[in-house]
C-alpha cells in the first residue's frame, strides 16, 4: 500500500513564512486523501514503483488512467513538495548553481522566472524546475500532473493549488510564492540534481 510520508519538520517549523494550520490541512487532509484514493484505485500495487507508473500512464487500463494520474500524481508531487522545504537556511550546491546559471543567466533570474511561472499558471497546478536530457527547464503542470509524464525529472517544485496557501494568503498567490522562497530546501534540490 502507498502510505502518507511523515513531514521532515513540525507543522509550525516553516513559520512565519508558511503557517502551521495550512500545512496541517495540506498534509494531513489533502495529501492523505490522494494516498487513500490511490490505494483504492491500485489495491494490488503493494510494492509498485510510483515513478514508473506515472512515467508510463498510457500502459494503464483506460478505466483507471485518469484516477491514477490525479491521485498518484497528487501523492508523488506532494511527497516531493514536503522535501523541497526546510526551516534551515540552505544554498544550492555548486553543480546545481552552475547549471542554473548556464540555463537562466544567474540564480536571481531563475527565481524570477520560476516565480513568474508559478504566479501566472492558470488554475490549480505546479511550477517546476526540471531536468530533461541535457537541459534544465521551467515548466508548469495542471492539476496533479507530474513532469514524469512528459519525460522530465523534477528537481524543485512549488504547489500553486489554492489549498497550499489560501488560509494565510487568500487569493495572493504571488505573496505565497515570495514567502516560499524563504524555506526552499536547496540541499534537497541539489541532491536530486546530483543524482542525474
């Protein structure tokens, strides 16, 4: 069975930038629902590799494909999202920073571009820094779609569903994204990039 991962920090650890109430609901209700619903759709996948499933959605029976994309993507995306944040200050490792500089000019320009992608994404979804073959890209995905489904590997991502920010920021998505940069776990992003 797929299981809800524990957060690597307490619900209030990201304050004042992200509030405990939102994090508790986001993790304990929204993410937990994705896990439950995924287990309902794929009860026989006890030891399944979710990355492999999401990378090969077209191999699934059509009757469950959309549910797996939504619930499996929700579980996968959120499992990453919790690790993309930390209460500790961190900086990108030299390898990742060099790649970002090569792709986007410098770290500040990259932040501006990912922020713009997150803020301007229409409706619910995600903004990502991804790796595809020899390049770093900034993409957005709707709903709970994952970069895996289009052959890209997520390095860093931000949830821009309203449930990620509405209690504290209401409709001010830009303020949420600005606050989120204060808790980015560059160590995790660097580790993910270093494994490529």
